[in-house]
């Protein structure tokens, strides 16, 4: 009888502690995006422990904030009688009536996107904006989740990885909303205010060429570069967040397997043969089977270049010799260096393409050079997202094939596949160069040799698309090769 109140007391304590623990987890989950601004890895750990409902609640709050921002911006825009259909002039490719959210995303940070969005959706009711933002945000969130799978997967149940990864893009929203949302909006509103008088003049005179003042152009180019570089900033942050969210306890290593068929060799004598496919066990268990890539064995500039070159041309041979245990960090360093180089090359190529067309005409405009550098950064980002998305799919396919397959090995191989992006870069650069300098000549030549002009234009127009499609299929094949080579790796 005497113990009962005590028992009730301790049960109450436990309940209290549980409630406090839940509140602490909720607070940690909600605070993660802001902690990530200073300590991304710590924020990754925080969010890994938070429940999915917390993240969903946080996303709803963020969505409400973004929607409020959008409505304020749209309302701001609609209070003025201006309809400046400016954006197409800056993109140079898309006429205003065809401008989509995508093209707006390419050229503007968020605040500007919302404005141009409003221009291209004149008839959209103001309150539909939050819904569209929601759909866009969900798409970005899922894409971000997929991109980070190769970075966080350690061979545990794939469902766990995906659950953790669903939370990770949330952590990066703090930086994204701060840099893109607040920074972008401040820029847009600032430009609007300063240009109001000039813009009224422009609308009154019906000029198609907008403000025409130099500072606006430089500001636009700066905004573009700012937007593009901030995407890179968010990507870099996502990487560090993902590192923090990796499970502290790696799963049990997969036991020795036959390299030929994956049969477990745990109870087969080392000098015997695989009972399943007859492959000598010596081959499966000898470290000489996997001596490693040059870059894996010793780092440095020359091994880096040699490995990259060799991987590009001989994926089968190289993935067969890839060391697959505890070598992931090396593969991610390889990927980071590749992307640094690709970004520089892509930005330089874009600016170079513009200069190669503008210099002979003596029509170089400095602001366009800056804008082209920004576009180059954007293309490199697209390459990164495609590469990681493909790698994420590869990891998922590998993990679904069976629990015995060591998914960490494939995740490590993903980093090396970044090298194939050079083929996309070179193909598109060559196509753009030929298009700028010989496009019209080729078209005239083909028309003169008896083809209908509409057919020739279709052929030349779809050539770039078809080329990229062919490269993408080749890339799928390369991922398949990598997957086959490392799925039952013992070293
Ligand atoms: Zn076998």
C-alpha cells in the first residue's frame, strides 16, 4: 500500500521526462535550419533525430512564410500600374508569352522569380501563388532527397536512409530562404523603388528596350551571379548537413561473397571453388583482385588526372579494380574537385562563347560577360543535380536487389561517375560553338542541297536534345557497369 503513491510518482516523472524529451526533439527539429547557418553538420545530427511530423510542421510554417512573402511581392507589384515585361530581354531566348517558371528560375533569385511569375500568369488569382509555391517546394524537396541518397546511404535499410534524407532539404531551407528569398526580394524591391520614375517614363514612351541605364544592367548581372552562387552555397551546405545525418553506427559489414555470383563464401574453404558458379574462391578473397584506382592508392594532381581520364574511357576495367570498403571519402573528394573544375570550365566557356560572337562585332558588354559567367555556374549545378539524381536511383535499384548487396560500395562509385559530366560539357560546348559560328551556313548548305527548310530547322534544333539523350543513355549504362562491378565487393 505504501509503495503505490511512490510508484505513481515515478510514473508521473517518467511521463514528464518523455513529454520534455518530445518537446526538445520538436524544438531541435524546428531550430535545425537556423543552426545550419553556422553549424551544418550539427544541424544534420539534430534533424536526423527529429520525427517526420516535426519536419512536416516546419515545412508548413516555411511554406506559409514564403506564401506571405509572395503575396506581399505580388500585391506590391499590383499596386503599381506597371507591367514591365522585362525579363525576356535579359534572357535573350524566351519571348514574354512563353516565359515559364523554369526560365525565370534560371535567371533570377526567388524574389525576382515571383515577380516574373506574376507577369507570365497575368490572370492567376493572387491566392493561387501559395499553392504553386507548395508544388514547386515539394518538387525541389524530393529532388534534394534523391540527390543526397548516395552521400548518406551506408548499407542500412533503404527506407531509413530515405526517411532521414526527406528531412535534410528542410535543414537547407534556412540558408535558401535567407539568401534567395530575403536577399533576392530586397534587391528586387530596391530596384523597383529606384526605377519607378524611369519605368513610368519607359511605359509612357512605349520603349521596348526598358530602362537602358548601365547600372540596372550591372545590377541584373550581379543579381544573376548572386543567385547562381547562392545555389552553390546551398549545395555545399546540404553536403555538410548530410555528413551530420549519417548513422553513427555503420551496419554490419557484408560477409565475403563470390565475385562471380554473390554466393556467401563464409563456410567455403579459401582454396576451394564457389559451389554456385565454380569461380575460384581465391579470386574472390584475394586483395589483388581489387588493387584500387591510382587516385585511391595515392592522391595528388597527376593520379587525379590519370584516374579521371582512364575512368572516362574504360569504366568496366576501372570499376572492376575499384576499392570499395572505407574509401568513400576519397570518392567524394574526387567528385568535389571534378565539380570545382566543371564549374570554372562551364562559366569560362559561357563567357567565352559570348565573347567569341561579340568581339568581331565590337559589341562586347561587360554586364553580359558577368551574366554569362552566372549561367555557366547554373549549368554546372544542373550537371551536379543530374549526376546525383542518377546516382541516387542507382543506389535505390542496388538496394532493392537484395539485402546482401553492399550499398556503400555503389554509393562510393557514384562519386567517380562525376567524371562523365565532361562529355556533356564538351558536347554542348561544341554544339553551341558550331551553332553560333556556322549554324546559318550549315542551314543554308542543307537547304541548298535540296532539303526543306522546316525539316533542316527541326533537325538542327533537335540535334542538341538527341545528343544529350544519347549521352544520358550511355550514362545509365555506365552506372549499370559500376553497379555490376562493385555489388559483391570484398575489398
Ligand atoms: Zn559464385
